[in-house]
C-alpha cells in the first residue's frame, strides 16, 4: 500500500509541475495578449517577416483600404510565439474582417480567418485556391514570406474592389500550361474525329459532332474557361486557340495520311 500511495503522489506532483510549466510559458499559451503591441496597428509581425519599411507601408495601405471600403484586413505573422485568441479582442474581428495568419510550421504559410460577409463575395473554394497558390512551399521559397503575404492580400483587395470573385485573379504559368495542354488535346481529338472517312469527303462532320462532348470539354471547360475567369489578358487565350487549331490540324493530317492511304490500298485491291 505504501508504494502504491507513493506512486500516486509522485504522479500528482509531476502533473502539477507540468501544468505550471505549460501555463507559465508564453510558447504554449493559447491566449497570450502580452505578445500584442499596446498601440493599435493592423499588422503584428512576431515572426519578423517584413522589413521596417515594408511593415510601415503595409500598415498604411491596410488602414487606407479600411477607410475607403470598410473592409478590415489584418495580418499576424508568428512562429514559436502566438497571441492565440487574444487577437480577436485586440482587432475587434467581425463579419467584415479578414485575418491573415502567416505561420510556416503547418507546411503551408498562409491561413485565413474569414468573416461571414466575405464569404458572400468570395466562396470557400476561393480561399483554398488563394492558400495553395501563394502559401505553398515552392512559392514561398522562390519569392519569400513577405511577398507571399503581400500577394495574397493584393488578390483579396482586388476582388473586394471588384465586388467579389469566384476565382483568384491572375493566371500562374503552371496553371496556364495545364490549360494549354488540355486545349491541345481537345484539338487532337477534334482533328482525329474530323478526318475524311469516305472518298470525296473533306470533313467527317458526323464523327466530329459525335465526339464533340469530349473535345469541347477539353478545349472549352478546361482550356478556355479557367483563362477567361482569371485574367483579361488576350495572349494566354490566343495561345490556347492556336494550340487547339494546331493540334486539330496536325491530327487531321496524320490521320488522313495514315488511314487514308490504307483505305486507298484496300480499294485498289
């Protein structure tokens, strides 16, 4: 019995000491307002992601944007220390507020606390795309944490000025390349479908219409729609059109040469 009681007391003492360590350390504190500045500011840069000039310019920009539009955009960068839920009261976050939390420990740099009024203008898929585009490790490594945060904020401000967005503005090179490839594949399908199957026929319209759901989906849905919805630039659109018609022409000529010559030989025999 004595050994049993000693073990119980030892476990209780260890638990008490662990509680003191966790509660007394600001690293583990879930609500630590001591980390927040005394003066009002839209940017709390605990991780030192910005230079002094960047932070000052960002503070002025966010304050001017709030005065002009009424939307409250706030930025918190953190690494080992976090103020936790204390930021809600510090900034008075409400339905017209967006809190951008930059913390690289989660794999993706960016996290968003989005007010309900913002969801009415930009759906949840928008915020997922925003996070994956600017917060991924490759983008952060290439541009830096500061630029990743600023680019994400710039996209949000652009959409709020437009009155809302379904997609994140801008077309990254890798995303455009995907739309170009699908446009090219759509053209290949259309070209193979339209090569003449009968003597004296120029375009096999029945086959072209039969396979139209496939090549229209590749070209229109995956090749053109993402470009139109994300940018007003004409060059990516022109390239995709050229890719479609180039793929269609190449496939048409290849199919006509390969299958047309074999059918001619069969007719001769």
